[in-house]
C-alpha cells in the first residue's frame, strides 16, 4: 500500500506545481524510502517521502 501511495504522489509531484502568487525558484523531485515492518503481512507498508523547494512570495 505504501508503495502505491508513493507512486501516486511521485506522479503528481514529479514536476514543480503550477502556482499563482508565488514563484518556485528551485525544486527537487520527490524521493521515497520504504521500510519493512516486523510483521510479514505488513511488509513495506511504511514509507517516507521528501520534496525540497525554494518558494518566493511577497507579503
């Protein structure tokens, strides 16, 4: 399940999102790490996703 969720997020966040009112100066594509659960039935049901970016806006 975690890998399916990660794949869906990766597709939607692969490129920087289009925004109104703010600028995205830098954007790093998402990365994911999946870990095993000690219970074999829950193998790879835990994951961590990261996305980095520099956002510019005016107040």
